[in-house]
C-alpha cells in the first residue's frame, strides 16, 4: 500500500472480505507502530463522483500517488493507498480511497445501475473522515441525487447510533473544467446546491432518525472561494492539442490550495488506528448490506409521498373493513336463526346479498375519498395503481367475508346434509356387515374399528371440500406483497430465535423481548422504548376484537410496525417486523381455530365425533327404535349442546353483571383495586414481585380485572348452569306438550318448537336431530287419539337425563377471558374496560375506555412517580420522585439522546397523549411505595436512591391505615 493502490472492495461483485481486511490492517498497524514508535493514526480521505470527472487524477496530483487514470472507466470498485502525512502532525498517514465513477454510460438503463451508484456513494461518504465529491462543468444532477441517499443509509445504520446521529464525514465539492476567470457567476450554483441538499435532507428525514444532526451543519458556501467547501478548477492542461497540451500551472496551484484547505477544515478531527477503522468499515459494509439502494432521489421522494398516502389509505381501509365485519355479523346471525328445513331462504346468495346491501354505500363513499386524495399532484405517479389496490382490497375483503358466510352457511345447512350422508353411509355399511356377520352387533371392538374407518374416510373427504384457513400462509403472503414491509433475512443468526420469541410471547414480557431485539436493557427513557410501548398498545387495540382471521388487521399492524421502526437501523427494524409477524400468526391462529370450531364443517364433525359414535353404538347397533330412539337422540344432542354453549352463555350473563362495576368503568376504582394488591405484596415482604409488577403495570391492571371477573364467574357458575338447564327443559316441555296434541308429524313439530325456544347459545351447538324424522313420525303417531302420551313420556325421560348433568369442567380463566373480550366489544364505550395504552414516561395505563382514542379523545391518566418504573435523573442517576404532571409544573425536561425537551411540550412530543396537568392527583399509595421501597427499586434498576428533597414528608402512619383507606375506595 506504500506507493501502490490496493483493492478494498471488488468492483464486479461488490464484496468486501472482512477477514482479509482485519488481517491486513492488523498487520499494517503493527508495522506502522514500529515505524513511528506508538499507535499510528490515520486520516481517511475518499473521493467520489460521476465517471470521468478526474477523481484519480485529483488524488494523484494532490498526494503524488499512483491511481490508475484513463479516458472512460479506469477504477472498478474501491482502491486504497497509504500516504505519509506531511501536512498535519495529528495524523501519521493519510488513507486514500478512490471509488468507481457514478452514472457510467456502459451501465445506462441497467436495472441495477441505481443500486450500484447509491451503494458506491454511501461507501465513499460513510467510511471517510472527509469526502471530495467531483463533477465536471456545472452538471451536478447526479451528485444532488446520490448524496441524500447516502445520508439516509447513514441515518438508518448503527454508525448513526454509535455517533449519536452525528454525520462523521466532512463533505467537499470539486467542480472541474469550468471557466475560473469569473467565479462570481457560480454564486447561484453554490446557493442552489446548498438549497437542494438542504431540502433533500428534510425530505429524506422522514425515512431516518429525526434526531440526527444535519450533515450541512458544517457545510460552508461562502462567496469567498478560500472559505468555501465548494471549489472550482479549470482544465488540467492548457489546451487539448500540441503545443498547448502542457500542464496548467493554475490547476496545480488550486489543487495544492485545496489540500491545505482540507487540512484546515479537518484540524479538529481526531485520527484513528487502522484496526479501529477496520471495525468501522465493517459497520459501513453492514449498512450497505441492509439498506435498500433501489431508489433514486426522485423515486425516494415519490416513495415519501407514497408512504404518506398509504397512511391515509390504511385509515380508509379500516373503515371499510369494519363495515364488512358488521355486515358479516348480521348475516351470520340470520343464518343461525334460520331453520335448516326452511327452503324459502336456504340459499347462500340470499345471505351474501344481505352483506352486499349493508356495505354498498360505505364502499362507494370511501372509494370517492380515495379518488379525491389522489387528485393531488404529488400522488400522480402511483395514482392508478393505488386505485386498483383499493379496489383489490375491497374485492379480497368481500371474498374473505363471502367465504366466511359460506362456511357459516355450510356449518348450518350443508353440515346437516353431510352428516345425514355420513350416517346413511354408516347405516348402509353396518347393515351390510350385519347381513354378512350377525355377531358384529355384540362385538364392541369391531364396532369401534368400523366406526373409525368410516369416520376417517368421511373426514378426509370433508377436508378437501371444506379446507381450514392456513393463517401462517395468509400472513406470509400479505407481508411478502405489502409495499413497505422490511423483508426478513433467514440467513441472520437471530432469525429463528426471534421467530420463536414472537410465536410464544405475543408482546408480553416486553423487557426480555426488547433486550433481545435491541441488544440493550429495556428502558422507557429511550425513544425506542417509548415506541415499543406504543407498538404493543396499538397491537393490543387492533387485535382485541378480532373474531376470525382478517387480512385488514394484518395490513393495519404492518402499518403500525413500519411507523414505529422507520427510524431504527435496518437490522433492528427487520427484527421487530419478524417478531410482530410471528406474534400475529400466533394470535390470529388461535382466533381462527376458535372461529372454525363453530363454523367449519370438518371441525364441527370432529367436535361431534363422540355423539355420532354414541348414536352408532347404542342406537343402530342395539337396534333401538321408536320412543327409545327419540329419547336417546334428543337427550344426547341436548347434552352436547348444553356443554358446548355454556361458555358463551355464562360469559354473556357475567358480562351483564359486571359491565357497570366500578373496576370496569371507573379508573379510580380500578386503580384502588390494583393499589390494594400492591400494598398486600408490600406488607407480605414480596418486594421483588412488587417491583416487577410496578415495572410494567399494564399487565397487572388486566390481571386484576380478570381476577374480579373470575369472582363473578365462580359465584354465578352453578346458578347460571341451573338456569340454562331449566330454560332447555322448559323448551322441551312446551314442545312435547304441543306435539302430544297433533295427529301427524308430531316429532317434527316438537323439534321445530323446541329449536325456536332454545337459547341461541345452545341452538348453535345442537347436533342434527332429523336423521330418523320419517321413521319416528310414523312410530310415534297415535292416529285417532286426542292426546299422544308418547311425547309426554319422552319429555319425562329426557328431563331425567338432563337434570343429572354436572357443570362443564372448564377453567375459570377461560370464562373470564371470554367475558373480558365481550366487554371490550361493547358498543357502549362507558361499559368497556379501561384503555390498554400506557404513559410513555411513567407507564401508568390510560384511564379512558378501551378503543376511545381519536384526535378529540387522546389518552390521559393521573400519572405516578416515575422512579417506580426506573426513571432516574441524568446527572446523578438518582430515581425521580415526581409524576409527569409535577414535572410539567416544575419545568423539568425529558432527556433524549439528541437533546432535552420540556415536559411542558409533553402533548407535542407524544401527540397521542394529553398534557399532564393535575398535580394533586398522584396516588398516595404510589407515593408510599416509592418512599418505602426506594432502595430496593434503585437496586433493581441499577440506580441511586432519591434524595430526601425528592421524597415528600411521611403522610401515612402505617400501611394498615393505607390499606383501609384504599379498601374504602374499592367499595364505591
């Protein structure tokens, strides 16, 4: 490297071999240290520009090096050369990087040319202490386009994180082959260049870290050439033909002055060792590998407009998706309430048309909104494609709901036909086997084998006709096709771990997740910590009321995730996207399985397998007929329906009982219940458990609500089971009484009346009872008699069967979660649980109702001492004893990496939240806990205890007094 250039990055493959560079610079560092007698320091200078702008020539003249020069392309990739420093004593050597020219004519029109140019410019700028950007004449369009892309790559890289957002490179511009006799005419050029780059930086800032300092902060465009970062050079030679093709003395003089200027402008730059720079170049290379360089500057601006439009489009899509959900719910209810034998409406189109009528006006209205938004000029380049995208979204949504209506319809109607076909097959095959071998009727093992064989064959056929939704495949397809998702890299070592984490946790245990993904300890003090809290809350809100797999939900969460991660470096953004995707798959997978258990034909057949087997063995095999067959069939069907419908029935009843309770509707009462549990932990000495629950109170609040619901479930479980059984028995009694007065079709009439009177929760789970309608109608009729006693006897026998049933053995928490979900879906906001969003500073949950958020109804809470969740003063590392509202009144600041911001601007920093202003509302319990466990909390977070002036005078004589006071609040 001493006197000769060495290739750093291959020009054909764009690969930098890190092992080779590590070994090279380590060996070179050792040799240079021996020469200078200490760790040698280097200054890195790069040059970039369009092809044939004299980059290599400039370096050769400036430093006397031997970079290859020629007309056209002479440098491929990046070459480096080490030069002894004679002009700055702070550096021992200058490491020169000569890069391949941009906008090469031979690559014009190639799909990858923009990618190649952006990548090369980024390497040149990010790897150096100073970069000379060359161009000829005044044609600097390429420069104005690629420099902002390099800035974007820097802002989204780990380099920005390690330098606190500082742009490490000094940018210098060299215009050659210009008329240097009248430089005043270039004033407009200088001003234009500065404005273009300044505007570009603002525009590109929407993609990167907003807290990065400007790379134009030190950019000087002075009118005096000797003070400006923009230099102008004439021709290298006096003329192009002999005898005038001799070196131009003025050109060489200006180059020498330029070198001196570089020395002056970088005098504050600290040198670095070659080993240190080797690590830095790896960060740069990682940045190259993880950044999307497909965009030109123009397309990047279009991309910004595209993202802006997508946010608006997402809002519109959510309105349309919500309307489709309402329409489906109405159609589903109509299907369930329609008699399976009612041929007047037993038509799939009838229910699909019902949905179409409901959504028609909403779709048309929102399509007009999309068209109006796209009338703006900045959206012109993608106007037609996004119109088609919205239409495709509506079509996909319609197809999805249409499929669900078909599945519900099949489950209600086709399911019955399928089961009849299945039972007829069993009867036919069984009869054939009995005719061949009469001993089967007494061979239980052979009966089991025959049943399993027939059942599995029908289930296999059913699977082909009524496939289940593959949630993973659906989500993967949406992610792959979404225009703004960060695509996962399966080669990364963290890929499988993140995938497993997302599949298991679903944004719970946020501390562990954050630490694993971000590589640092969780803290809501950081911007990223606050953003992840917001992401978690938004995910909870979006998926809270989902009934089945919804493509619109996935699109919404992708948009929320992208908005959260757009300012992170590419690797962290990819990690969070993968984590969220796996969390979606897990959650929507559970939701879809639950939904299909009620609506999928195959799932319902599987659920009723034991009922069918019971009928098979105890009715058909034992040749039970007439009254006994009716008793067995109805009693088994009602038992199955009671057990299957009780979860929904009890949940609905408990919901009515608790929806007006203070711990659901009043944040003060809920907080009192939570405080009571905190105090119990404190009094019992379980301090570590207390601190861990204080650390992220959102989960503890939800846990408290579920526990309160569980108390009502336990109290009402036996009572409501008795009530449900009595309602079923009453429906049975009335239907049997009516059937006993009929001359014909009494059994069919009994079924129709009973179904009409059964609770909807039982009816939804009731198996088909019409298999032997014709036979039973004939067997049970008593022609010519005014009263048919058969049905009275049937009613009494079935009553004996049902009254002996026990309450279904389901875990209490399953009922409680179902109640919580129903409460969350309540149309009346006042009857919903409290909001799940937490304050980004003190982490206290919002006090308003779930789903309340809008621009007119922002989040709010009473706030708590921030030290409870580990917030500390920057200088002293001591826990903060003040709430957010108190800090607003005190004039305190929020500390961010890029600088402090006043708490008085809380609602501007966090626009989803109201400004904390009610100072006196800080909980006495939270004050007590902060004071009582100050040292333990400080130790937990690795902070120092609060000063005495941060702690208020003792206001509580004992914890028992505070427990009593809090207990009274819970009774309100």
